[in-house]
């Protein structure tokens, strides 16, 4: 069997090259580095050449001769998409709450009445490892069909040491078994359990003294995330939890300023978070501090869409120098979708981003948000051969035709994992 693969003669190969050391900011978010009529050659799971067919054939005649060929004529080739914020592992759905919200109840009302995150926590606590494994595996299969080759996955629906570990262990096992790479985040501070709501500090102590050491001992997470929001965790509590995680080498992330301005963006800069996520209501000072401290802004327009809220001001963030990434925020309450392509549509139509910026935000900048830009996020020599081929004639079409799946072929670690699907486009 051939260990090399030659993706030939695409209408456009969109490389994203040149942003591996630092995420793209401001005008650099427009620089996709496109090879027209381009090709990509990979061997042993790694990219070894990007250029025109003639150049690559000339430089690597033997590898090309033995390679499996993929004809990408009339299609575009991008790095495998990266989703840097998901709540992948959970049980249950919340369509009843959706119907309640359509009649005027708010997300926070429902949560404080014992629904929301608490409802999913109850379902997730009841579910065994195998059930969580199988449902999360299906979600990964769907992500892959939509062109995603790396995802971040959070815990946070366990809220006890036992069940937080269970969620993270499911993600760890799936990372071994599934072709998609999973980068895990511990989020024991996703909500204060209903039964402990009168003693929030005690729960914060539990996260710090009980959960964090176990997560770290078992090497189950790279990041440590907190839902910093009025009525959930205060900036002070969030800071304690994030600083404590740093003692174990866990890198801070924050669910910040989603419902109201609450100092989350500022806190992200202060604790050296790799990203601050949501940011619908981030203050201008917060944005400036994020830009100055290289905190990636992970924007989740699916959440604003689904909660019928005002969208984050991506335009202002980018113009102020924040490196922006995009994600589905896949979860059963505020963003039940597995389509990063629809998120790109929303980025353009609802947050003032350009088609170039949304591509940057779902590839190399997304890789930076989860600290894996050295391995993935661009089509450059030495990176993993994670490649998505879309059956569209140019990249503009990806964010122009909305709510559709344009994926034709997906290659992960140099292997074809989604075969040519021959989809029509509009
Ligand atoms: N906002 C907090 N956490 C999740 C939603 C969790 C849920 O509603 O189940 C989010 O990122 O949107
Ligand atoms: Zn989230």
C-alpha cells in the first residue's frame, strides 16, 4: 500500500502559511496564501510539498509516481478544519428548553430553575462510560463529515470528581480510537451544583482541592476552563480556580462575558489565558487587554444565533488587534450544531467578518487557541497531512452558500477518511 498521497490540481489550495509562530491578527487575517491550480503531496502522514502539479512532480518524481492520486479539479483544498471549543461529551438533549425560550424564558432563568447546564449534568451523571462514548463518537463522525479533523472537548457536565473524570476519560479513549484528534479541557467550574448553591466557595474549594489534582494526576486535560458569569462564578472565584490549575500545568481558558460584561476578557489577559471564549458583551478595555496579551478570542456565533442574542463584535476585535478564532460551541443547550461551515456563514453575515477571516479563524487561529499550531492548522511542509477538500469552485462560495455541507473528501494523517461525496452546490 502506498504511504503517500497526491492531491492534484485543485482550483485553489488555501495554505494559511506563515502564521504558525503567532496567530494572525488584523490585516494578516486576510492573508490566506492561495496556490491557484495547486497540489499537495504528503508522505507518512506529513505534508512534504505544496505547489503546482508541475513543480511537485519535478521535485518529487519518485514519491509522486507511487502516490495515491486524488483529483481535486474544480474544488478547493484547505487545512482540516479545527473546532477549538466543544462540549462534545454529554448525554441528553434540551429541545424542551428551546421551546420555552421561544416563548420568552431566558437561558439564565432556565438554568437557575434547575434546567440548563444542570439538566445536562443530571443526564450525564446517569449515563455510563459506554453510552457517553458511543454518542460522542457519533458526534465526532459527524464533525469529520463536515471537514473537521481536530476538536477541543470540555468536561463540565459531571460537576463531581467521579463524573468529571468519567467525561474526560471518555474523551481520552476517543482520542485514541477515533481519527479526529481531541484536545481536552477540564471544566469542573461550569456551574455550581443545585444542592451546593448556597455554598459556592465550598464548591470552588472542591474544584481546586479535589478535582484538579485528580485530573492532573491522570493527565486528562491540557486546559482549565471556568464559566465566569454573574450568577455562576465570579471573577475572583474564576481567578482562584485558574491560578490553581496553573500550578498543575493546566493552561487557563475562560467562558467570558457571554450574558453581560463581567470582566472575563480582562481576567483572561491577567491570568495569561490562551483564549477567552464567547465575548458577546466584552468591554473595549477587555478587548484591548486581550490584544496586548495575545489572548485568542474564540467567538461562538452559533450561541448568539440560537439564544437570539446580540452577536459578538468580531469586526471591532479584529480591528483592535485581537486574534479571532471561530467554533461551534457544540452543546445541547446553547448551540446544538456540529457544522463549523454554518458558523463560518454566521461569522460573515452576523459578525462582520470577511470570507478570508472566517477561514483563518477555523484553521490556524483555531489551532493557536488550543496550542497545536505547530502540528496542524495550515498546509505547510512538516505539518500533519490533515486536509479537507470542498466541492466548491472558490473559497468565497464556502461562506456564501449557507447551511450546507460542502465537504467532498477528508484526509487525516495522510489517510482518506471521508471519500469523494459528489455533492451538488447551489
Ligand atoms: N455558557 C456556558 N456553557 C456552554 C453552554 C452549556 C449548556 O448550556 O449546556 C456554552 O459555552 O455555551
Ligand atoms: Zn462552552
